[in-house]
C-alpha cells in the first residue's frame, strides 16, 4: 500500500511512523514545519475535567467519560497504543521522563511564569514531579521569557515550597533579542557549554542541598542529554528544563530526531502545499503535480490547511467562522468544498478531529493517539493488533 500523509506535526509523524511499520510505502507531503515547533514536547492524556478541575487520574476519566466523547476504547486499548507510542519515541531516540512503564497518574510540570500544570508523559529533559518540591529557578539575563522574580514567587505561593530565583548574566557572545532557540544553538557549542557550566557553578556556590535546578528550555538542540549530564556532575544536583514560549526547543528536538529516524527507515518527504485529494492521490496547489496514493491521511491541524475541519461524525466546518459547511456527507462530494473526490482511502487525524477542545481540556496527546490508531485500524485491519507490526531497535 502507498500512503501519503499530509502534514508533519505530531499526528502526521505518528501516522507516517506507524503506517511504515505496518508495511506501507509512506510519503509525507508538507509545506511547513508542523506544530511540534510550538510544543514543549509533553503529551497529555486528560488534564482537566469539564468543570475545570485538575484530573490526576486520566485513566479513570476516560473509563467514565470516553464513550460519551465518541471514544470507544477501554483501558486495554489505551495501554496497547500508549505502549506503542512510547516504544516509537524510544526507537527515534526521544527519552521519556516517565521511565519504562506508563504513568498511573498525571504529574506536575512548570510553566515559565511559575504555575504548575498536569502532564502525563514528557521527555526526560523536562522537569516533572508527582508532588511539588523545593527548586532553584534559573533565568537568563537577556531572555525575556524568564521572569524569575515572578516565577519563583508564584511557585512558592501556589505550592508552599521554596523556589530560589537565580539569574545568570549574559555571556560575551550574547546578541540582543536572543530567543530560547538562539540560546540553545549557543550552548551546543563548546564555548557555550563552558560558559553555562561556569556561570551556574558560580551562581549556586552558596546554595546548599540537592534541590533540582530548573533551567529554561535552551540546553541545546542536538546534545542536550550530554550537557545535562555534565551540569549535574558539576553541580551535584538534578538539572531539568521548564518550557518557554514558541519556538519551543523541546518540540524542535523531537521533530528533528523523529524525522531523521523516519528518513533512515525509508519514509520520503515531499515539499509542497496540497490543494486537493483526487482519485489518483494528492495534487499540489502550487505545481499541479499529482502524488499517487492508495490511501491519504490528512494530519494538517485543519483539513488540508485550508480552513476546513471534518469531525468524527462527518460534519464539515469552516474553522475561521465556526459555521457548518453544507454538504451531502459523502466523501465523493467533498470536491464541491474544494478538497477531494472519490478515490483513495481517506482519513483525517489529529487533535482537532472529532470536536475535541484540547487547549481547554488537555487531551491533545490522547486525541492524536486515538485518531491515528483508528486510521491505522481502518487502513490495515487486524495487522495493527500485532501481526505484521515492524519493531525497530534503532536509536537517534
């Protein structure tokens, strides 16, 4: 089977990975980087109830409310697909903070302004804890996204735990308006690592104890684990990151490692804006060229990036106005909306599919997982239950 995935955000890369593992020839068609550059890298399951209260046990929440949301999985299904997601990231060289087993509950991870939010799983470089603890909150002079006085005071007020604020001075190489991404490029260099190690050692010289050091998310793009190990050895305490505003270095790390792993395994990238799904495959808007496909999976965060959204119930909406777009409900009539005809098998995946509000509820990871796995089951059938699944032991 020849599968074309439109989009390279979290749902697009997961679709490409799993379709390839199930034996398909996979092409990823994308005109932009995808939304991983906007994410810290954490995947949530369910963070908030409809009332707005924090959900500590997302497994129980889905057991009680999943079918009301149109999600037919039971706990066994969730375990199976979360386990495959975890193994997929491990094969791509993305370490998880949760360890070998799936978490039994949500943990806490900090924002740049000192608040805590629930998180289900996150990369090993990001701080996450079962309960708040005393921390050393580090900021950088010249990085506006790190308001140390505000963050440390708010963390203490919310948790009752000490949050010692430390601000590192600018290095000689600093350039005005450096973002977290620019800082990460700098500390990937040998001079940058040396500056950071020395600056942190000086700043923490008078701070006894082993409280974790929370750094802004800028500890390098390619070698952050090595740098974290060096800093922990020099400081004698854990070092982790907290997320900053986009561009998100953690999400970029994940995107780049995942893409490299997929390309090594034979997934092909095609650059361009897809304008329509035709009988023979997908057609690019700018060149008119057709990329043949037996199956097309739309993972664009909005159908074809064109402002249309197809719900799990088959309703078509204009994402700009929220208005329903009249159509017959038949896939072959989508051409009237400018996005398709009868032809290849056609699925939509991602956190906007099915009417979920992941920004409000904190369930984008679960919705991505559910929609991608459902697409795999529709396209490949029983092979997704185990037979035909290609496991990979490769690293980054």
